[in-house]
């Protein structure tokens, strides 16, 4: 099996899901997390995304990020959505968080000095690592150090507490709690 097509497919699926969100009948437009890995009751690998409300502030060249407004779960490596939750109108696992105050700004520290082309390249590299990371995660709920480094280097830290709650096995495999990187 040639791993290159799988890597390209993972990147393409992520891009399709994120870019086509505006065409959905579901409200999934916003600032998406990179996929957190999860396993369903049948042992199938899933990608879990937290979607934050985002308000561009062009005059400041930043985007205000608010609490999660949706959760999207897809079969890993496919655009097949298996679950969508609108947290504003449905079940809200974060009821203590207000809807009207930003939690953070984008860009965050680890990507602030990157030009868009470099960020895009780093995203492509991270997403191309998902097929092998998924296999490893299914096997023993662990992730390689290189995948963790890529993921933590790109993910906005505001997502980590939500990932801890929504995908605890993935969060544990990241090891950020031990490293003191998550609060």
C-alpha cells in the first residue's frame, strides 16, 4: 500500500470539510480545530472537530475566538459526518462559558509569525500524518512524538480544554497535561 495517497486524501478531506461548511444546512462556519481522534463503539476511528465562533477584526489583523458553537464528528479520512451538535440550540457540554466574550485571539503565539503559505504547508504536513497516527491510536491509544509535536505546534491552545472534555483518550495521548501545556 502506498502511503502517499492516504496522506493526500487526509489533507483533502479536512480541506473539503472546512471549506464547504458554509454550504451546509448546519451552522458549522467558524474556527475549526484540527481533528481529535476518537473511537466509536464499533472500534471505528473518528475525527472530532470543535468549531468556535469567530469574529474577524480586520483593523487589528486578528480574529476573536469565542466558545465552541458546534461539534462535528466524521469518519476518519472521509467527509461522512456521523454527528453534528449545535451547542447554542442543543445540548451544551460547556454551560458555564458565556457566548458574548472572546476566549482568545487568532493568530496565536506558535503561528503568529508565519506567513499564510507556511501555515498552509504546516497544516498539510500535519494532516498527512493522520493516517499513520490513526492506525497507532487505534492500536494502543498512543501517538508518536512527531505527531504530537506537529499537532501541539499548530493547534490553538484555546481548543485543548475542549478536546480534554470531548476526546479524553486523544487528549491523554497528546501528553500535554504532563508537559504542563494545558490548563
